[in-house]
C-alpha cells in the first residue's frame, strides 16, 4: 500500500500539498506548474528525461540553485522556486 502521508511545501511563495514519496518535479506538475525554468534564449523548460540526465527540470530548493527536481524527493516544509 502506498504512503498517503501529505506534505506541505511552498512553491514560489505559495503553500501546496503533495504526497510523501513524490519527486519535486511530480509535485510541481501535479500542482499545475508547466514551466520550471527559462533557458538562456528565453524558452520555458520542463522535465524531459525524468531521471536526472537532461538537467531541464532544475529549480531552487531551500535556497540551493540548480537542483534536479526529477530526482529530489519532497520533504515537509521544503521551499521550491521555479524560474519559468
């Protein structure tokens, strides 16, 4: 049986709920965030590979920039910032 424990995380300064065991990328997508960052040419970027190889899903987590959100599990109270 899956763990249905709910976590509260802040995304771009707003509180959101997600389930324990979820990656940050999945939590962002499940909460309606389609753009995670902006490329150097101004294009919106979102997860591509889903396993940490492409680096398209980078966000800021708890003040640490360029964290690959597809391999980072959510933690209760974590703060996530997108640049998209």
